[in-house]
C-alpha cells in the first residue's frame, strides 16, 4: 500500500546508501586501521583476523556520514532535475517525498544503537582475544629463535633451554613488579622443568602452567615445591591492570553498574560524615578541608565513575539518533539548494556539523563527566539544536 513515488525515493536512498557506506567503510579500514595495525607489530594474518570485528565497531561512526551524503545526493538530484517541482505541481507535498528518508534515518538510528550497545562490546572482546593470541605467538617465536625474551617496560624476562610446540623446556621466568602504594618493588622468579604460558590482556597478567616434579618459586619463601600435579602461577606483567571502560559495557550493564556505584557513593558519603564528625569532636579542623579523608576521596572517585557511566549511556543513545537528525536537516537542505552538484550541498551541510555538532558533543561530554552539566541535557543539546535548524529549513521548503 506504499505509494509508488515513496517506493521510488526509498529505493534510490537504499541503493545509494549501500554504495556510499561500502566505499566509506573500505576506505577507512584500509587507509587507517590496517596501517595502524601494521605499525603496532601485528602480522597481516592477525590483522585480517580482527577485520570482521573492527568493521562493526566502525559502522556507528560511518553510518551517519554516509547517510547524510546519501540524502544530499538523492534529494539534491531530485530538486536539480525539477522532480520536486513536478511532484508539488501534482499535489504531492514535500513531506511525502521526505518520509522515506525519515524512516530510513529512524531504522539506521536503531541499528547504530544496537551496534553500539551489543556488537561493539562483543567485538572489543574478540579483538582482545585475537591480539592476545598474536602476542603469545610472537612470544613463543622469539623463545624458539633466541631462547629468551625480555621486555624492560613490563619487567618480564623469560629464558628457556628449548621450546617444543607450546611447551617451554626448563624455563626461568623473572618478573619485576613495580612499587604501587604500600606494596614494595619485588622480583618474582620461577624455575621448572617444563611450563606453558598464557597471556591475559584484560588484567595484564601472565599465567604460567607448570607441569614438572621440581618447581622453584620465589613466591614460596625460596622453598622447592614437590608435586606431580600441575601448578598455576599468575603475576602481573605490567604495573597496573587494565581499567574497565564504560564504552565496553552494554546499556543493561551500565544500569547495573550505576546502581552499584550509587550504593558505594552513599556508603562513602556516610563515612565522610562520620570522619567529619570525629574531626570536629577532636578539634582537628585542618582535617575537614584535607583531601586525605578516606570517605571524601572514595566519594569523589565513585562520583566521577558514576558520571562517566551516566554520560556514556546518554551519549550512546544521542549519537545513534544523530542519523535521524542528519536526515531531518540534510533532506530539506538539499531540496532547498536545488542543485545537481550534490558535493557542494553535502559540504555546506556537513561543514557546520563537523565544525559545530561534534565539537559541541565532545565539549558537553567532558562537562557531563565532570558533573558540571546533567548528562541527559548535555548529550542531547546538539541534537536539539540540529532539530531546530532542520525545522526552520523544512518550514521554508514546505512553504516555498
């Protein structure tokens, strides 16, 4: 029951969007991603393995630009060929021509939100696993060729007699941990008849599985362990474990995390009140303004993490729905320009978006994370401004 002209416009939009998105994605992948992967030491084989996970992660960023270019191309051509004028002379309103683009923008907004919420966290996990396997392959290859591996940055040093498959023969593993807080710097030494190594990228640790009768470990007060069963040792290979990032969490996980952090904020605030009351009772007035209060420090840390989670949730939704607002502005603007040179229309429309929209998003995101502005207002402010500008252009196009 869809009118013929709307099916025609929707078909033009769909075909053009598929072509533009493919070109933009391929260009971005092969010019940016592959070059960076090669610079970081990944082989061509491992780079190809992570491409299926990188492409979905890039789509939420390439879809809005590709959709805006598509709308400018299609509606600019329709207006330049006077098809819009012909439709209006036949009693067909401009909104009838714009409905296919608005529907497509809404569908792609939902797709972008799904990709950001579900696919990107999954893809990041798969990329980490692939990189860890690549690091393990590089580690074993260096041990086979040079019977040793040393990384001064992480403090990890491995010496072996030989390597058979994934088995290290008579390894000597030394890890130097850095000083952190009250924990002093120390050196961990592990000697065994045979062992295998697994790298854990998320918590930055080395897991050593020892299969030998005689095991020497400095973790056991310089005593030899004698056991026929396997023993597992885990120790850090960098100073700090990888911190959890909000963009790696789904919205449902963010909501659960926010409830947990909010509970910790309440506990930290109560502890700050108790410590402040004790300081007043004891006459320690300097302590009241000191940042060393454990409750005060904990409250500030948890509040910052809560603001980051809250900002991530609304920024994810707002950026996903930028597809709809780009269409809402780009379609009427292309009709208003009425030129066949779609690239000129695209630049006139996209330049303010690059120069105003995205800088505003980044600025509001920073202020929202600091707690200066409410995340809901900060993340949706750019879309609201874009919507107001779109309504002004749409009103002019519909009227004239």
